[in-house]
């Protein structure tokens, strides 16, 4: 059985096809395209990059199962239909430092 594993990591998309009968694994990685700020990602770009990599690696293979892995250390806001309304803010983003400083002073 061949399993497609898709991973959305902090800096890149990864895809692997693992064969349970032979133990063979083929892995490929691609970094996300650079954006205007290195501490954010466009959520749609992350999804497109991961799914495109998965399509490329699984082409012509009898994939029996798909496993999704998320190691993206970030957060974003979505609307009620789960459409992203902000960028993905990575762990390295410090835009909220001023607001957090003020909130810590408020007993």
C-alpha cells in the first residue's frame, strides 16, 4: 500500500510517498515563495504549495491513503466559512509586542 504524507511546516511544504510493503519512502520539499514579510505567510499559498507538491509526487501512483501533518508554528484568523482573513503570523512575528506589553500592565 502506498501512503501520501503532506506536511505544512513553518518554512516549507513537504510530501512523502511511503510504501508499506517495501518500506521505501520518497520525500520532496519546497520552500514557500517569499512574501513581503518573512514573519508571515499567505494561507492560500501554503495550501497551494502543499497540495501541488502532493499532486506532483503522487502522480501515476496507486495512493491508498493520505496523511496530513501540520508543523506550522503560527496562527491566522478565518471567517465563519473558514476562509482566511489574515496572514499566517509565524512564531517569529513580533507585531503584537506593544499590545502585549500594555495588557501585562493592566491588572
